[in-house]
């Protein structure tokens, strides 16, 4: 069984390659080619443990175990591992850090949505949240060659400044309203249980990606959601948490479009320059599966990682 550390996963996971396999995964998901049961969770006094298994043809089976402990101070709020199993005989073949994969595949989904749904000529982007997901988004944004300016805001201005210092296009501001009012594309990367933006702060025709998960609330205001064209990884996002998203509760699942449906050209993407598009990410086991398989295959080729016996 191959063991891959966080440092090794970071070395192996290339942003451009991740975008390619993830687009293929979204298409396969909307084609009904995956077997992904609803996520499950065990609840502890201060957090939860979530299980996310998945099967996809021509890939190793995967299961991610992720903990979410929002009160953590000196360790990450989200921690995860991913195990891969041979899909023919069931043997475990790899065990790896899942925290970096989770952050990067989440950001990659947001960037895919921006690539296909933002208005043509979009040049400015805002990142709201300067934690792990904010850093992952900034890394993935480097694959968008059209972005000329990046506005960053978060609840901790020192973290905002530290993140902005990593990219010459980035500017740290201490107001979410200021950041989003300049942006053609907005990436919400918070763990807020309350909305962090307001509809009247935004440009006409903006594209928003939202990856925050904090039921029973969330970072998107309801009025903005109801007025926008909604995109999701899977229609299960319209179910109740922990399977689905709190911000989409009560909406008709038929009103939402899966990214895979849009990529396969079965349903339209952006329909006008004026409409607001929102990609609401719940996180999907398919994303972990394709990212972990990509990392594993590269590790085998490059002979990276340690072999262990159970």
C-alpha cells in the first residue's frame, strides 16, 4: 500500500492537470457513470466526521474521511485522509493526505465554473476569506490568464494582507463590500453561518462561486440565490444537509444546472450578460476520487511515496 504525505501530495497535484480530470469527472457524474452514495456523518460534541465513498469506471475506488471542527484554534478546522482501493479485487492500494486535495479540488471546481460561466472579458476577481480555501483559490486563479486584478477581504485583515502578498495582482482591503463591488468574479471561501455579501453590492452580470458549508446557515443571502442562475456539482445539493446545501433548501432542483450538464452542452450556461450566475459547491466525492487517482498515478510513475504493509 502506497503512503503519501501532505508534502508529497502537494508535489504531485498539478493545477492544470487537476482542472482537466475534474471537468471529465463532472461530465461522468452528469452521465450517471458514478456510484456515489449520500455522504454520512457522525456527530461529536465539537464537530463532525463525514464519510464520502465513490466509484467511477476506470479508477480506483475512493473514500475520504473528513472532520469539520470549526472551533479549532491551533489546528485546521477541516482535516482529511483519502484511501484508494483496487476496483477489481478490493485491495487497498493507497493512503494519502486529503486536506490539500480537498482544498485544491474545491478551488478547481470554482475556477471551472468561472472559466465557463463568467462574462467574456472578465478581468477582476474577489476572494472573500483568507484561510485554507482562500489560499487554494489564489493558486488555482493562476490558471485564469485573463485576470488582471484580485481583491481580497476577510474577517482577519492580517491574514488578508498575508494572502495578497502572494500575488502581484492582489490587493488587500478591509471591507467585503469594497472587494466585491469591483469584481466581475467573486469567490466566497468562508465558513460563515451568515451571508457575507449583499445583492446591491454587486456588479450586473457577476459570477459567484460559493464553497462555504456551515449549516443551518451559509455565506449566500437568500434573495441573491433566488434571483440568480444556479449551478451545482449534483442535484443532491438541493437536499437537506449533510447531503445537500442549507442555502438551496426549498428551491426546485430542476431550476439548478449541474456543471456536467453545462459542459456536455445539455443545458445552457450563462444566458445573458446581465444575469447573475452562482456556482454553489457542496463538495462531491467524485472530486476527491479523480484528484486522488491523479496523485496516485503520478506517484507510481515518479516513484514517490513510501510502501507500507498493513
